[in-house]
C-alpha cells in the first residue's frame, strides 16, 4: 500500500455507537494487517482505551501543543493504519484545526490517506455537525455510518447522498454482551465454533464492510 490510511471516527452527538465502530475497525485492522495504532480522544467512560488498552494511545485537542502532538503522530506514512476515536466534545475543535492546517492536503502530501467516518443520528445536532465538516472533506473521503441500533429508519437526506456504511442492530442482550470491557470481536470469531450464531455473522459482516471500504479507498488512490 503506497499510502497509510488514517481513519477518523466521529460524531457531533454522544451515544451513537462511535466507540463501538472504532473498536470494530481497530480489531479488523489488527487481524488483517497485524498492526494498528488507535488514538482515544474522549472524556466519557468507557472509551476506546478501556476496550483496547494494550494498543491504544491517548490524545487531546484542547490546546495547540496537544493538537500538534497528535498530528505529528498520525500524519506519518509508516504503513501502519491509524484510528482516531474522536469524542463529540472535541468534534468542533478538531475540525476547526483540520481546516486551519489544511489537514487533508497536508496528509496527502505526506503519503497519508484520511477517511472520515461520521456516525449518524437523525436529530438537528447531527445534521449540523455533518454539514459543518462536509465542505472540508473531499466526497470520496467522507463516509456516513448508519448504526441501525441508533438510526431507526431513514438517514437525513443530506447524509444519504454520501457513501454509507450500514451496521445492523443487535438484540439488546447481545449489545450488552459486546459492551463488556473484556470482549474481543476477533477473539469471539476464533473461539465460537458455531459460525451460524447471530453475533458471529454480525461480526463477519462488519469486518467484510471494512474490507470493502479499504479496497475501495485503495482503488481510488491507485
């Protein structure tokens, strides 16, 4: 791969499954490539650091030093994918910084390919957040995540015109099961011999979704 992917999972709303998507993506990349560096920018618990403590780094965008330190760590073409789990509290400040420093152009200049995964909701705050970042991100690098556990029905029209990744809703008892801090998606696939279980199939579909996204982004850069 000629450029290093940088996945930024974000939302302007809390409780939309953002960290769940970051966990899934991080475990998929670790399984497929053997390495990934996730970054946790969250205030609330539990966060990505709680689920993947062995590989996750923390960061903040509160001040200029924190912002520059984060950028120095993620805009590096070293062949290892980076995943940023961006808490909603830092959403506005992060993308304001991205606009000021020209993140997309600077990343591409350094051989890094950013992909923004915006985890959707149907309320006004989510629509406003999406409209805020839409002009800053090239269309092929902005992806809407439709978490059907949160979005019960149609996406807002402004979001449905973008590329959409859909994740089916799990029953509440399975959602509670995967929310345990010691739960591993890849570990479950390896340990559960019955591939017909609902959770097994859901994880496999989720990994396939990320595989297809990765392949499409690779084709766009070729």
